[in-house]
């Protein structure tokens, strides 16, 4: 990415971290947890995906060397605890912001993995893990059904967007906005799924009967 693109990316990163932390706290509030438990929910949701990715890759965890991510997550979580009624009213808006964060973190993860010299397949896998990891851990901790266990279009937009981004990188390497195109694709697909409640078609889902 260019310097301007990197600055934009970093700015959206902090917004995404804050939004993920907010959704983590809102999920924990339904369990009547105390502020410290909710803080954990917020941190896990915001930082979980990238942490899992870095641990699997055997590289320094991203927030250890950049504590700003931690403080942004902590600040958003504490603010949500005291203003949860306000945030609850805009929960649907947070889903759209979450989609932006997922799209960005997915692309950032792919750039990081490719930069480390890994195979493109590993980059796609790590992109998906980074995008959905924190939310999965949040849902498990708060005993909520995970989106992966539903017909919602959740991981599919991330997977498709990751593949298209890699195609741009390898076949149109001079295109400076390939990251933006992939981000927009992931976000718009996820946003459409949220707005119109789109599901995977029946022939691509497993039957509950075995």
C-alpha cells in the first residue's frame, strides 16, 4: 500500500478494533457479567482473530508491539459498559461497521502472510481466521450460536474477497487499489446479507437429519 493508503488503513483498523470491542461487550451484557468480564469479552473480540493468526504463524503478536490497539479496545469496552443503552439502539449499525472491520483485517492479514513468504493458500486461510476469529471466541464465551453454524453469509464473503485480492496481487501487481476493491467486495456482500437477511442456498447447506 502507498503511504496514504497505509494511513487510511491504520485509521480504519482502530475504528474496527473499537467496534469489535463494543460488540463483545454488548454480547456479554446479556449474561449480566461484571465490568471486568465484559472487558475480557471486548478484548477477546477485538484482538482475538489477529492473535490466533500470529500464534499460528509463529510471529510476534501484533498488539504486543503496538499497545495502541489494546488501549483502543479497553477504552471502547469501558465506554460501552457505561453507555450500553445507547450502543444497543445502534446495534444494527455496529453490524455494518463490523463488516468494514472484517474486510480490512482480512486484507491486512493476507498482506502480512504474503510478506512473510507463505503460500497463497495459507494467506487465504489466515485471512479468514483473522476476520472471524475474534467473533467466534466471543460467541463461545457468551454461549451464543456462532454465525458459522448458521446459513448467514459470513465467512463466504471473506473467502471470495480473499481469493479475488490474491488474483489481483499476482495477475495485476501494478494496480494500487486492489486492496480497496477486495475490501469493498467483502463489505458490500456482508452488508447485503445483513440488510436483506441473505442466506446460503439450501443445496449448499447440510441437512440436520443424519
